[in-house]
C-alpha cells in the first residue's frame, strides 16, 4: 500500500471515529436538549460568563447530574468542569 493511500485510510478512520463520538445530547422538537428526566435550564444567560445565550453562536448544551446546562460557547466548558459546584449553585438559587 502506498504512503498516500495509508494516510487517506487513516484520515477516513479518524473522521469516522469523530463522527461516531459526537454530542450525547439529543435535540428536542423545541431545539433544546433532551432532558431525559432532568431539569430544564431556567436562565437565558451562560452559567459561566453571564453572556446572553446565542450571542456567541450556538450555545453548548449538556447534562450535569440531571440538570440541563447551557453555556454561551465551548470556551466556557473547561471553566465549568473545573468548578461545577460553584456554577451549579447559581442554578440552585433560581
């Protein structure tokens, strides 16, 4: 097998793996995330930055301990993951 063909096969395998490991959240008819028995996100701002959802593009939506969470962008997710209790406390106050 030529080097170029090996690279092509490896690239296609990598792309396929990425496609199969996509987001775990399932969109609902309303465009939100399927809560799967969890609580809906009550705010219209990012839990981390406070920015209006949608102001930075499509919000990042995921579940954390049965609660739907929405962030303004993917850059906020590492901050959330460092201190989830800090940010989840904001939701508990609502």
